[in-house]
């Protein structure tokens, strides 16, 4: 019997004004084997539910945004809850799709922002989404159902996800064959890594050590009471970048863990970076390393022979990375504390 997969989907929307829109997505989702999940973070005091919401997003296969006429309740950092949930989903590289109301002025007064400031924030958020993720317009809840019926199958085809399988439906037969296939896959991966190591560019041609690398990241900049989303570039040495992630890879480490370590390092210098373009900036939050910068760094460290892809996978089936013998030795040379006493 073939196990039937289900896919967990986090739905982010303002509450309670978009309750009907949430319900409009239920039938198309069930038809496509999707399990809807989500929480109204505005119902809790401050950040009480934030860890729970973040865990739900992490374990979800897809992230869906419903934007009506409201930007929503503002979190302590000045962003709405749905905006903050979107940023977190983006940092976790979740496939995102947004359903945006085509004409919010037609909605009921309680479904619209009551102030001009709220309307501007909502429109700015919509423009951000239109630049970053696939967006689809809707005017009625019935229309939203029809749009979702077309969009959701395409989303699943374009972004394959691991999904979930009931324990009692998981394959139990063919254990020996499965073990043999896994062993063969490991052999092929090892052969591939050896072939790649032999075909890498000569080390003398590659940037390394104290050479600088430019890393792009997005962040929220606080200036004069306003919060702005900005794209910033910082420059660090390859030794600094390697030192951020190397200790984590003594054992196989996931890409999100590596990215978080780099972002924690960038945070220390982010305000200085930002003040070049925003001289009056006084705080920086939500530093998110750009995907192209993280991929460049990962590929370059691999080309230097410092890291290699592990034969293990994380819980979502994504690759783990670990130090090579050369990487372990380089980490010791770069990070070990040198004696200051002369012999």
C-alpha cells in the first residue's frame, strides 16, 4: 500500500476580520492533502506565543498569507504580527504564497484600517510581498476559494515538500532493500565528493584568509521613531565567516543553524553598516542574511575544501554540512588562542 502524504500549511492572517477568508481556503487545502495550522498571535500578551508560532512555521511545509484591508496588530518591534510571521517564514526558506484583497475599500469598516497610518503600512506591506513572493488577488471569499484551487496544486508542483505520513501507513516491508539502497546512495555521495575535491580550482586562485567577502542582508532600521526595511551590505574576512560556522560543524550541522550563526555575527556590526545610509539610525532588528550571500559563502568554503556535505539529512530531508579534515585543521589554526609569552 502506498502511504498517503499530508502537508502542513501555516496560514497567516489578521484576526478576526479574515476568519471568513481562512474558511474559504479550507476546502481547496483539504482537496490537496494539506493540513491547515496557525495561531492568532495578537490574542496573547506581547511575545507569549511567538516561540509556539515559530515552531509551527518551522515544521510546516508551506506558508500562506491572507491580506485583507488591515495591516494588523503591531508587535512590540513595530511590525504587524503577520509581517513578522512572514519574515520568519522567509528566513526558514518556506515556500510562500500570498492572497491579497483586490480592493480593501469594499470591505466592511471593521475589516479596514481605521487610520491613514495603518492604511499606509498595509499598502507598503503589500508592495513588499509583490516584490518578493507570488501574489494572487481576490475580491470575495467564493473567488478566493476558486483562486486557491488553481494556485495550490501549482505551489505543490513547484516546491516539493517532505510532508507527513501516518505511522500506521508508513512502509514496513522491503527493509533489506531499503537498507541496501541507502548504503548505495552513501557510496555514490562519497564518490561524488571525492570527484568534486579533485576538480576544484587551485587554492591559490581563490579568495581566503584575510581577504574580504561582501554579504548582503535585510534588516529593520529604527530611525527617528520610524521602522524601515533596508537591504545592507557588510564586509568581513573569510576567516571571520569560517570562524562563525566551523565549530558548529564538528558534528553535521543544518543550513539554518549555519545561517543563524552568521546573522548573530553580523548583528554586532549592523548598526555601523546601516548608519552609512541612515545616519540617524539608533537600532537594528531582524537581521536576515540574503540567500545568495549565504549560498556564495557555503559554496566557497566547499571549494576551499573546508566543508563537505554530510551523508546525513535533517528532519526535513535537507543536507547537513560538516568539516573536512583540512577544515578541522584550519579551524584550529584560525581560532586557537596564541600564546603571548615569549619562550
